C-alpha cells in the first residue's frame, strides 16, 4: 500500500535515479492520467511533448530522453521492460489460500503439494501431480496423470486432458483447453473414421496462454510448446504442432497440424499457418497473413491483399482470376518485340 521510492526500485531492478530518489510511487499510469503518487513511462521520443503536461510524480525514461524533464526519473536501457517490472511490483497477484477446498474433488491417488491451492469445484483426477505453490482455480478439470509444475496458475474453468505435462510458472487463463483431440479422421466409403489421438501436449516453463485458447494433443507424437512462449486469446493450435521457445502469438491465430514454428517468432493476430510447414527462427508474420509455404529464412513476412472500395476490389479480383493467361500473353508479346528488334531494317 505504501509503494516504493525510486531508490528502492533501482535497488531491486537496476537503472539510475535522476532527481529526488526518495519520491514514492504507489501505482503506474499513462503520461496523461498519472497523478503525483504515480510513475509513468516514455518509450517513444515522439511523445516527448507530453512530458511537460504530465502530472506524474516520477518517470521511467531512456538515456536519450533523460534531459527532457526535470521531474524525478529512472533511466533505463529498456523503459518498457522496466515499466513491466515496476507494474509487477506494484500489482502483485492475489494470494490464493493454501490447501484443498472442501468443495473440490480430488482423487485419492493424486499428488498435491502441500503449498498448492485447489479452489472449490475443481476436479483433480487419478494420478495427477500438482507442483509447489501452484493455484488451480474454481471449476478447473485436471485429467488423469497430468503433471503440473511449480508456481503454475490456472484461472477458473481451465481444462487439461489426460497425460498432458505443464511446466513451471505456467499461466492459463479461463476457458483454456489443453489436450483435446486433434482433428484426425480417415475416409472409408461414404463416412469418416475417427483416428485416436494418443499423443500428449507438453508445455515448457514460463508459458502464458490466453483465454479460450485451445491446444490439441498429438495424434501419435506430442504437441509441444517450448519455454517462454506467449499465446494470446482464442488461438487454435492443432495436433503435433511445435512452437519454439520465446515465440509470441497474437489473438485468433490458427495453426494447422504438424506445423513447426521456430524460436523468437512473432505472429500477428488472425494469421493462419497451414499444416506441415516449417517456420524458421526469428520470423515476424503480419496480422491476417495466410502462410501457405514454409519460411526458411529469418525476417518479416506479410501475405495480405490490400483493402479497397468493394467495387474496385471486385474488379481487381476478376483480373486476378485471369492472371496466368495475362502472364502468358505478356510473354508472347515480349517474344514478338524481341523478334522485331532482330529484323534487318529495309533499305
């Protein structure tokens, strides 16, 4: 409740104080909304003009902006990351009560660490293992032989199917489903045969999964989410997908079966990645892109048809349908031009 002084923040998080280091802050806010008891931050020098009108008690700035104000300030190499750390200090998660709520249903063979918290109406199936200091929220369902590491937090109504493995410090928001069957069917005659999905979902440490995101179990091998992956809301990850460490994926992305996403990738919202593709490390994919071929080299990629007025778009779409024939005609014209160039002029 008393917050932190700038000197205390720097002692914990590093950086350099300019001005009155005893200035105390109790919350973080935007430049426009901050009050004298709050600290704000500037991450883009084009917004420097807002510093003059800000009422923030203190600021987080880069070295390039250190002299833009005389207000008490912390200088950091990465003001946005520093803001995140300060916000975490000022806004700790609520402490969950240790132990198993009487209204939870826990199988006798489940192993629940004594420091874990199991909320009312949670269901923990036989053979499940819940690590130290983990929090299982109201209405969560943890399937048979699931393993959850330490300091994980599952918000209400998360479902984890049987045999899945979740790493330490996992955060799964409400509505997440981990380990549902992948979309696997074979055709026989005039009907579909379901293919049993016998793989697992294996998730590394420090992963965060947004609300209503679904991660399907593997058909034969496992679906794998490596360490420090960050998944937004309403993402669909199909069976046997592998997502490399430190990759971040925005909301409503769909990744089809057996696609492999590299490390340190960034995928924009509503992008689609077709099945069995390979995406290299350090790839950025723009929002709404449809990736239909493997990406072998790092870099930024987009596959978005520019928007236009509906009438113009329809006209262009008609031309696109005939693009192959237009290319053939252009090649034929080029050949004719080359032949004409090669003819001897008449005397």
